[in-house]
C-alpha cells in the first residue's frame, strides 16, 4: 500500500526559523521518491515524531495556524494516493511524482473561526488537478456548445424532465409544461421554422404569444363522416393545418378555442423559467430575450364562491337519481372544507388522516420552497364524507376521477340543484370585460379552494392564518386573490358616509 510521510527540511537551524516541509512517497519497492511540498512552517511548531504540525496548544513561534497547514498536508496526501491508484504501473516514470506535484492547483478562501476564544481569519484550502480542471472546463464548453445548438423544443423537454426527476416540479406542473411545449411545437410547424437556442430572439416570443391567442383560427366547424355512416358537424382543424396536429390526439379530442391573456401569462411563466435555467444553470452564451419583452400579467377579477349555507344545501341535496354526481359532490364539498389544491387532493391517502381528526400533507406546489406540513382540522361534514368512502378497497382517500371529468361533474351538479345555480358576474378572461354567467357554466375544482379561503376571509381571519391550512407559502401574494368584501360589509361602510 502506498504511503506519504512528511518531514522538515534539514537546512533549518533554529526553532524560530521557517522551513519547507518535505515528503517521502513510497508506492512500492521500485517507486520511492522524495520532493518538496512548497508549504512552510516554523521549525519549533513541527512535530518530527508524528510528521505533522504540533497541536494548537503546543504552538510557540509565530502566529501561523497549524490546523490550516495540517489540512493542506492531508489534502496533498489524498491527492497523491489517488494519482498513484489511477496511474497504471506501465505508465509510471522516474519523474511521475514531480509531474503530479506540478499539476496541483491550490486555492484558498478566507473564513472566520474562533480559536482560543478569539476571532481569527483562516484560509480554507482546496486542491485540484490542473489537468482535470482543464478537462472539466473543456467538457463544460462542449456541453454548452451542444446545448446552444439544441432545438428549442428538445432543450425544453430535457429541462422539463430534469425538473421533474429532481423534484422541482410535481406531476401536475409537468403536464402544464408539456402542454406549453406542445403549443410551441405547433407554432414552429405552422411557421415552418425550427428554432435553436442560439438563434432565439425576442421576436420569436411575440410570435409565440400571437400563436397562443390565434391558434383557434386554424380550426373550423365542418361535417365529418362517422364510423356508423352518419355525418356530424364537429370542431376540427382546417384541412390545410391537419398535419400540425399529428401526434396531438388530446388536442384533437378537446379542440382549441379562443384563449385569454391570463392563459398567455401562464405559458410564458414556463418559457421564462426555462430561459433562466438556460442562462444561469446551463450558462449558455445567449441574450436575455425577456429583457425587452412585454409580459402580460394575469388578471383574475373578483373571486366568486358560495357561502357556507349554500355549501350545506349542496351537501344535503338529493342526488339519488344521479348517484355518480353525488359521489363527486361529496369530493367537492370535502375540498371546500379542507382547501387543498386538486392535485394534492387526488394524491391523498387514508394515511394522511391523523387520529380521524386532522388532515396532514405537504403541498406539492411549495414542497421545494418550505416543505412544511399542512395540518387542517377536519370539519364534522368532512369526517362524514370520509366515513362514507372508508371501505373503497384501496388506500385512496376518496374515489377520484380525472380532472376534466371532475370539472364537468361540478358543473352538472349545479344544474342538478337549480336553486344554487345562481348568476354571478365575472371577468371575461378573453375580453377582460365583465359578463354575467351561471355557476354551472364556470364552476370548477378550483372553486372548492375558493370556497374554503373566501369563507374564512369573510369570517375575518388573516392571510397567514388561512395560508397555514390552504398550503400557500408564507407571504404569498396569490392568496389575496381569494379576498372579497361582502355586500353586508359594503352596506355597513356606506351607512358610515
């Protein structure tokens, strides 16, 4: 086994003189070499018997930090032993030790430490091989060049998978990223141009924005012959654009309708996150294409939700003629009583219920920011709902269906209870003007979360208190979207005029 031993230069005559530390490297009987380390120490502070600097208490000369010198010698020992192990015996030369030492690059950073009750500044050393550093730098440059030459869609796909595999984004967010990537891919097919990372400009971002807003113009209502021979009018891509949608079955099933500026803002959040990663993580030499890009901000209008009285009416409503809606009604009411996002709601297990009294989980959206456990005391109606489905045969908390079917069921349940299907005024996401619609037209799973937050706001609770149960991060601005001043409160204010 190879060994490294240290000793002090014999040319040092007195304890208060500094001398260079020497080394003896013994690999095998045919490879025993000596060399200078380039590290100096006062002779009186050297422990010849141990071949190391004396302990801190034994220092007699100068102000040097023996711990720092010891750290450097230990780093040097590890480096030389690695060089020995990694060099094939047939490649050993007379001057191999000299070459290994010449290849060393020492670096230090100043660090504050408490020594003997005093604050001292010490150097924290690192040792690297110049050759390996150069190889890493060259590999990094090759990787950067490779990434800069990637097509945008391919690089975005790599980014999306890396973020998901590293736990930065959850499955629901990955779906959103994938949708965004699909729109970008269809835009490139529409323009007949594939963009590379290195050729990206701000103008391409504006092209993407226009495509998001106007993709619906590529569609039309036209007659299509069904397998049974009948002809049905359907919303389909225009004939000349059909090739754009090859491989996009989920888009063909759903269709593309007019999109809002809020939709645009969401898609650009994903593109911007990707571009920041390109510049700061991959360190590609590209321009900040967002610097001169006018990003639209999301506008949500006044939130609409129903009161706890309406919630109780829905919970007690008769769904015996539509039992499948009754199940989804229970899930919706449960969400209104615990306030979690639908993505978190779907993945909850029976084990997330503690002692039958509390729901505990880590919110998926903020798990990489805070990782805090959200604890929600269970409302009596929430306990009743859980008891209805405790024997479902699996570990799922409730019998969930797909997101789209859940949203459709929520709309249908309001139609089933006409007294609750009231007219509300909303901000049209496309025109950003007010319009009046029935709840059955606009209700969705997110309304359950709004019911939770909105009713707690109405009761006078603070943002931080509500966020502790809704899964919002501390100081979140998003939670303010759920704040609504009640009509009763407005009347009180008017009476004070």
